[in-house]
């Protein structure tokens, strides 16, 4: 899925978690998961959460999935939502913890279409 993430990211600029990126789908869209590639294995994500929101502000964020990765990783990872019938305009991928506790350096973070 290709969405505009301009001005909605908080990766690397903050000293503490969570680090996140918000995707604006412009219309309600079902999402199947998250895919990201880390640059430094030590900074790789330990806990990743996926949230959904209809307006990105006032209705709050609904937690859709949480994934925990036990060991540092340096490749591309894909985490899938097991079951969800939720379609939302805004989606937020949030890294709540990295393996070394500092902000992650990522090659990319993207959403996976529900049908993939």
C-alpha cells in the first residue's frame, strides 16, 4: 500500500519510545500487517504495534495487533494481522521498544494490503 507519510513520522527525532509513523489512506482501507527493514540490528524493533483510527485525532486509536521479536534482526520483517475486519482511514505503526533502547534506524516501514 502506498500512502503519504509526510509530516506524520516520529522516528529518530525523539529520545524515547514510542517511535511511530501515521499513514493516511484518504479513505477507509483494510490493512493486513506491517513490513519494515532495519538498518542496524541492535536498533531493531523489539515490540511493534498497529493502531487504526477513523479521523486520526478525536476518535482515538484502536489497537489492532502487537508483535514481539525476541532477538535483534537485520533483514526485512513482515508481521501480519491474524484477524481483522477493520477498515480505517488512518493507520499507525508504533515501535514501543527496540533491542538497545534507542530510536530505530529503518530503511522503510510500510503497510501490507489485507489481501496479501
